């Protein structure tokens, strides 16, 4: 009898571990939907065939599971603590799992700029690092105290060339891995480690994405991530921005190129890639800051149908290729501002484009266990590179 009980318990434990491992294998398919609250306050609406609809609910119904939440330093205003908390709550109530991007800036920070927030700008390093650690700990406790369940965090946004005021301005230096290794990356490490230490005080089981922009420069990215890991920065997922229509090189715009990049990253780091940002235009001619991002990938013409097919095929690839852990579509809700209308998943009147239906669910139960490794407001013209 005792032997049977032991065997039964072993079977139950094995089943629980198998279920848990399987749950970990489900890819993160989500959206970065951080303009919605400001747009709603301006009277904007989103519509599908049924009429007006909450965009978070619409994307959850369409198959998205996750939401990327943007947080700038400060309490009040777009993307700051109160606003980000409301955005995360809306996403969670719709059934989306939030992950938090802690920018460590009080305005836009990305590949071409990484300003320190005003409150830390003039602090010496020995005071700035403890301030960063205290800030990230308080932020994480705030979200938990407000009932928002977050276990994945990203420190900084597109931090290829710096973070929180430590930033290399000169392009010749940026493209020199040796220079960056010696002069810039050592300045990034203590900032990332301090920010992660604060998060881990509040959530010891936190996982971290380290997000870079250069999806078509795998040599640089791998060198960066390896340097961070060697210095003790926790990295559960390497993260990339992915905008293939921005490339003037036709071979780079196809999925096979991306698949090869991810394979190289996985071979070097033994970790699957998350596409933290992605997008593809639904029109060939458009103005604004991103007007040069109008190069079509082969098989995906720049139109509504081409955009929908591109999203569907990207979701399918991420769901079936063990070199990927997930993807997030950037600002699908942001229509009418002029800058992002071509990439949005709503037209100029707020009517849903067909690409919204491309976020189909990936059922991990249908995949072999070996396919995926276990895991431990209008914006200024300088929004993005």
C-alpha cells in the first residue's frame, strides 16, 4: 500500500512538473498598447464589426495573451506611474499578462537617446545607483500592492548604446565593439544591476529581458549580451526590436533572415529571443518620421492584406521555432497621430484592420516538448530612431 501511495505521489509530482514546463513553453504573444488611455481621453474610439470596443479586450479576444507596459520616471502624466498602473490594470482585466518596461528616464529613451531623468541627472554615481535601486523596488511594490501581477521586467528600452544618461553619442565609437566594451558597457552594467537588485528585493522570482534595437546586427548584440551576462546582469531573455520594412537590404526583410539571427543568438546564449517591438505597414506611401520604413518584404505587399499575412506568419514562426520566446506588436492602437498610422491595426477612422485577426492562439499542447526550451499622446518626432 505504501509503495502504491509513493508511486501515485511521484506520478502526481511528475505530472505537475510536466504541466508547469509545458506552461513555460507557451510563447508570449502580445501588444504594446500604451497610447490607449490618452487617446480615449481625447475622444478616440476603436471599432470592429460589432461596434465600439475596448482595444485591450479586442486584442485579448483576437488571441493576444500579454501586454508590454511602458513606465517613465515620475508619478503623474503620460507613461508615468499613475498612468502606467491604469494601463496595466486595463490590460490585466482584459485577460492580458503585463510585463513592465522600466525606462529609467522621464521621457523617450531609445536607440538614439538615453537621457537620465531630471531627479538623477546631477547625482554622482555613488548616489545615483542607490536611488535607482530604491526606485525600482518601490515601483514593483506599487504594482503588486495594486493587485497587478508582473513577473517579467525590462530595464531600459533599446539600450544598445547606453542607458540613464550614460550614452555614447559618436557613431564611429558605437560601431566599434572594442570601444564599447572598454568605455561604455562598463558604465551600463552597474545601472542595470542596481535596477535589477531593486526589482528582486520586491520580487525575488523576477525574470528580465535585456532589449536592444539592432535586429539586423547580431554580432554587436551577442557581444553586448555576453558582456552583460559576464558582469552579472541577469538576462532570462535577449530582446530585440524588429521592423523589417526599415531595411533597404531586401534579404534582411524576410523571415529566414530573422530566423537565422535568432538561431545565432540562441547558439551563443542558449536563450530564446523575445521580439519586444515589431510592426509592418499597411500602406506603401505615408509621411512622418517613419516614412522611409516603406520597404516591403517579399510576399507581403504594403497593404491591409499584406500586413495581416505578415503578422500571421510571424506569430506562427514564433510559436513553432524554439529560438523565439515571444513577440509584441508596437502601438497597434495608435491611429490618427500621423506618425504611426501606416503600422497601426486601425485605419484613420479607428476601424479595425484585418491584421488584428492574425494573432491566433498557439496551443503548446500540440507541440512536442522539445520544440521550446524551459525558461527560468502624440509623441515628439524623436520618439524612435
